[in-house]
């Protein structure tokens, strides 16, 4: 048929202007304010670590794509590798050495994502897989927090000093500013028999503003929440997972804190500490590794929150967001197979409705 | 609409594509000059193919029966022009396969001579069965695109005592405005047709659902329906696929049609506004369905708008009448969401064609499909509450039975899922493929079953014949033995008889 027009493809013959790349770009834009705040708060070493981690994630992705004999550029342009690297970077201690970023970035895209078959195929959140791998392999470097030393403030390292920090690790001169996160500090103190009523007095209390020791981009709760709410307004994510996850942390924390304030941290501290905010709005909401239906997402989010609180409170690690998310990732397929939307003309179990109903 | 209604009453399903209906919808209706030749396919409806009753060379009048309905579900075909039948044979079908099927070709004599019509002054004095008979004889089928014979639905509605007629003026497909045009320009015909249909099925009320993006049509229909309190005009939110029967029924009545059941079983029957107008003409004027209003639209069309054209007109002639700015990059019969792609324009206008779209290169571009990122947009958009991404994943791996487990059979192929997919995965293509494959499998199974039954019957027959042969042989043998025995006995008897006789002698 020489005069044929077009090709015989099934309808629809129209499509959305949305794309996977646009979704990723929007998420990155929402994550940018908290990240920039982290850059300002922790200075040049944080910028270098971010660059190294994102580059390593992209490198890992490109390497795997080339191994598969595929063009690397189009797949990299969807932004998913950048976002994975970015999410990992903001969850790292801001002055961590360069090889932490390289190891983590490569681990995330190669073992966390590409071995499963690439975008959309991975069971676990790649950034959290890498974070947990790093935490277990290099516990010292992964818990070396620094007190905030904002860019251009007195005592903040300059560009050259910062490069040295990133390349050689934290120099002796900066030991003074090495600090602990509140979760880690109180856990250690509790283990030593000092209860919260006494230890909290000397602890760097976390606030909404975020000027306290913590991961590169996890401390500014207000900026993270604002980014998350923007994603909800743009309908990139729904409210179910963030709400359920934060409630899953806050509700048990509030109850047990009311029972024994000397043993259990209050809900506010839990929500503003560690990766709770970032996890609820940016990590647990990852499309690929979370359930598809609103009810499934509520179950998933509540599970993430509850496990985070359980790990923080009773387990050996001071922080539990990464572990909680990974554990819930593993049950996502089960949730998806049991929690399905009701089909038009059928009841919840899938049986046809009676005409009288 | 208040904020509350916007948030809580707005349907949660579906999509809201750019409707592209204007400016085409606002251009006054144009009438196509009669074409020199028309091609009337024998199969323009759901059901049996019509059987030609004219001969090549025969003179026919406009509206004359060319082919009669065949079977319980079928529709007759009438001549859209007066002239001469020049061929009865294969032409290209309006189907992406480009296969051919049978049509009757009529050369126009431009005399526009009508058959003698049989108008009815008061249809409400007729028996409902008579209305159904006349509607069937006029070849009226669902003009919204479903092309189901209208009279068959009347009978169904009557039998199931349907109380509510829903008149579908949703026209949710982007680009299309032929129903809009019918409602604006022929509102009286639509309302009258709806009342005739109500009489035919015994319905107490009619609800006319019109998407709220057609204010002119709503105003015209309200005016036409003012005298008839039983006909209620109900604006509905503009949301694709509002024009789908199940979604419109749910929006207007709150009722859900159970899976695998028909709308009539919940007491409603749906007819399209253009179908109602066609019923009006069939009954009041006695005119069979030989023309329709079709939207010619798309970026490649110079003067888009609605055209009243004889059925059987070639798409190329319709496009030439409206002018083409550029060579179309894609040609579609119907709307962009559910329409059929056409490989060329040498295809006749059929009863169910509400629109012909000629897309320019920009409109026709769909980015290449990427991997599914499980964003769930498709599950949010699905008006049936299905999980398109899960079904597609199963079909992709060849596990059709698992896709059926996700109720693939409930998919209405509306295209919402594929439309919203940010990875541009052709989900409907997957589902159509699987449905076709399952249907083929079903046919093969039926065939195997039939073959097995025949084989079993043959074996049974052979065994029976062998048994009968044996029985026959046994009987013959018994008979022979009996005969022999009888013969022997007779002989003995005779001998015995002779003996005494002999003895006496």
C-alpha cells in the first residue's frame, strides 16, 4: 500500500504531555530547596559529596546499560539515576569521604536497580539499599556527624580545605566539631543508664528549621515538607504514604512517651529527627517500590512508620528509616496482590453485583 | 459548580484531555454536494451481514432497500442516492487490516428521487412493536459508534420493563462534535425521537446527559424539552469517558451495571442523541437511515466542521470538501481515544462514523514507549477500577490467564490508561491483543470440542454398527439354525408321517 498514511496502531491516538523524565525532574525540583539548605549548612564538603554520589550513580547506570548493549544517553536522560544518587547523597553524613559516595552511588544503580532489570523492575528502593549497605559496611564513617558550619561563616572550611576533607576524610583539626545526632546520642546515653530526662538537656535538639547535626539534606524539615506538599499539589504523589508513615511514627511514639517520658522520645522529636521527613515524602513514595492503590499505600506507609519507630526505639541502630522502607518494599507485591480497587459492577471480592444492588 | 461539588462530586475516574472541539463545533453545519458514486458496505452494524436484494444495472431510488437484514441481530441497508447499481462486490473495509468486504456501489443520477415514504402523523397511537418494526426496517443502528441495531434494544427494553431511557449526549471524545451539532440544530428531532423511543420501550422518563462543555446544546435541548416534563436535560461534568454507557448510567442514576449484565437489567436503556433523531426521521417521515452528520477535524484539515453527508461517501471526498492544509500524518475513523486508524481515505462513510480526523504530524506524534515506572496513573484513570499496569505486565509475559484474573474482560478499551501513561506504553494494544488471543483460543477450543464430539460419535456409531452387525449375524445364524432345525424337524416329521403311512401301506 504505497499511499498508506501512518501505521495501524491501536487507539488512543492522543497522549499526555507528561513523561517519566518530567516526573523525575519535578521530584528533583521539590528536593532542591532542602538540598541547597544542606549545602549552605554543611559547606563545600557537602557539595563535593553530592557531586561524587550523583556522578557515581549515573556512571553505574551507564555502565550497566552499555553492558546490555543499549544506548546509555536516552535512559540516563529520564533522570532516574540522578534522582537515585541525589536521594542517597542527601541521606549521607555531609562530610563523609568521597569513596562513601562512589561506593554508595555505584551500589545503588548497579545492585539496587540494574540487576533487577532497570527502571521499574527493582523490588527495593535503590537509594535505601545503598544506604543500608554503607551503614553496615562502614558504620564509623556513616555515623560521623558534624555540627552545622554554614558556608562563609567563621571556622567553615574553604574550598581547598573542603576538598581535603572529601578526599582524605575529616582532618584532626576539625575533630572539635564532630558531633552526634540526637537519636544516636540518646541511644548511647540510654545504654549507659542515663535516661532521657537527663540526656536530652545536653542534646542538640532538632527543630523545624534544621540547624542541627544530621544527614546532608535530612535536617530542614520545613523545606522537605514544603517540597513534599508541592509534589502532592502537582499530583506527583498522593497524601496516603506520607500521612500514614508520619502517623505510624507519631502515634506509637506519643503513646509510649505519655507512659514513660524517661524512656521514650516524644512524637515531635521523632518526626523531626533523622530521615523521617525525607523518608515519608521522598523515599517511601517511590513509585516503583510502593503499592499502587490508595488503601495499599496507607498500609505500606503505616508499616514504614511503625517499623521506623520500633527500630529506633528497641533495635541496635539509632535510625531505622532505611531498614523500615526496605522491609516494607519486600511486602509491596503482597500488598498489591491482596489490596485491589473495587471493579465497576463487581464487589470487593470480584464477584458480579446483583442487579438489585 | 461549587467547590464542594468540584472536589467530592467530580468523578474520580477518567481523564481530561484537551477537547479540541472548537472551532469545528461552532462552524455552521455544511451539506456535502451529492457524490457521483457511493459505496454501501453490507456490514455497517453489529450482527449479521445484510443480504443484497438488488441486481447490477438495476435503477434504485433514494431510500430504496439495497440489502435486507439477515438474522435476529442485523440491519438493512438503503440507497443514499437515486441512480444505478453498478457493482456488488468487495471494497476496502474501514478497518486497520485494510481487508476488503462486500459493498453495493450505486452511481448517482443526481435526480434525488426518493422512494414513496410512509410518514406517521401520531407515533404514540402505534403499538410499541410497530415502532420497533419500522425502526428496524429503516436500518437505524446506534450512531454513537456502537452500531447495535436500535430496534433489537427496543425489544430488550420492553421485555425487561425498563423505566428510564438515558439519552446519551455525552460525546466525550475530543475533536468530535457531530452529536453536539445534532443537539444544537435538531433538538426538536432528538426530543421527539427520544419520546418515540420511550413509547417503544414503555419508559416513564428520559434523562438526557450532556457534558457541560456544550452549553449551546444544553440550551437548545432545554428549550425543545420544555413542553415535555418526562424528558429531563441533565448536564454532566465533562470527563472522558462520560459518553460510555456504564459511566453515564452511574453518573445520572447512581446505578452500577453489574459485571456481565446488560444495562436493561438495572432498569435503564441508553440511546445516543443522533440515534434518537434517526428514529424520529424513520417514524415521523418514514425515511430510512441514508445520511449522517460527521465531524471532519484535525490539524491537517483546512476548514474543519460538521458535514451532513450521504452514507457511502468516500472519506477522501469528505476531506477534499473541507480542504487539507497538509498531507495527514494519521487518519482516524471516530475519535482519538477509541477511533480506528485508517490506512487511506478510499473508504466509505458508514453509519457508525461520528468523525473523521486527519491529524498533522505534530498531533500524530506519540513518543516511543518506555519502561513502566509503576506510577499508578493508569489505575487512577481507569473508569472500571481495573489495574492496567498489572494486566499489561501479565500479558507481556504471555500469562493471559493471569490477566483474565485481573478481569481483563471488564476492560471497555476507553484508552484512559494509555492516554495518561507517562511512559507512553500502548496499554490498549496489549489488552486488544490479549482479548483477540483469548477469543481465538476459545474458538479453537470449541473446534477441538466439536471435533472430539464428532470423533466420539463416530466411534460410537462404528461400535454400534459392529454390534448391530454381530447381532444381525447372530440373528441370521439363529434363524438359519432355526430354519435348519425346523427343516430337520419337518423332515423327521415327514419321515415319521411317511413311516406310518408306509407302515400302513
